[in-house]
């Protein structure tokens, strides 16, 4: 049986601008996925409780943007792409499957 995820010439890329992502979620298991496309120029940004190995063949990039956000709004959040409350993980898994 053919596998669209590994044989497609087009990679689907989604951005999730919410509370981050919990990479250990089963939704982001990369079993059966082929290699990350060579044309991908993104990165997996290291931060609090999130390192480069948090990315895989399904989560191919992650960044955290906190500049300009008040300390009060960031209170309780990880200073990284890691989700702290499940919302970002839910949204990302709904979009990307």
C-alpha cells in the first residue's frame, strides 16, 4: 500500500501560534514518516523544557516568540515552544492530524 506521507512531493506545513506544543503526545508520533524534506530551512529552537530532539519527522520545526510580551502575560508559561496547558497541542493535532 502506498503511503502519502512518505511518497508525496509536497510537504504540508502548518504554523501554530498558540501556547506551544507537547511533543510527547501520541498525536505527534512520527512512525511511518519519511525524512524531513531537504528543502526545509526551519529550525527546532531550544528553550525551557524543549530541546532540538523535541522535533521529529512530524514536528519539523518549533520556535518560541516572547519578545515584547509582558512578564505578567508570560507568567506560568515555558520560555520555549513547549505547551503549558494543552491548548496549542490540541490545535496543532487537529490541524496536522
